C-alpha cells in the first residue's frame, strides 16, 4: 500500500487536524516506512503454520470456585478504621459526594 499526501490530507480532515506542508510530508514518509516494514510479513512462508488466537497454549487459568471461612465480624470491626451498623465507613472516593 502506498501512502501519499492525499491520504494524509483526508485523514487529517476527518480528524479535524490542520497540518502544515512540512508535517504532511513528514507523516507521509513515516507512515510509508511503517507500512512497508509491516508488509514484509507477506514475504514469510506461513503455509505449514496453524492459525492461532494465542501464541501460548492456554487452558482454564482460573482457580476453582470454592467456599471458605470468612473473617469474623468482630475482627472486621477491630481492624476497620470506622465501622457502623455492619458497614465499613471509608472516605468518599469521588469529590462532591460527601
């Protein structure tokens, strides 16, 4: 794919960017270099390679869902900075919601 100044102008127009002529030339050169580098992938022989969605074989990586004992309420009351009627009281995380 050849990147030319008309493509740069179209994309900059869609993005509502005003570019100088020098910036247009620079972006044209840079994007052309990037596209030509990526096109080198087409030179690889991938005939015997199976398509994959991940390069590392993965199985279920989640731990088993099991129940266990919880911390006693008295212990939570003891370690919580502020505790009221079964709830841990924390400072507001978003300003204006005091």
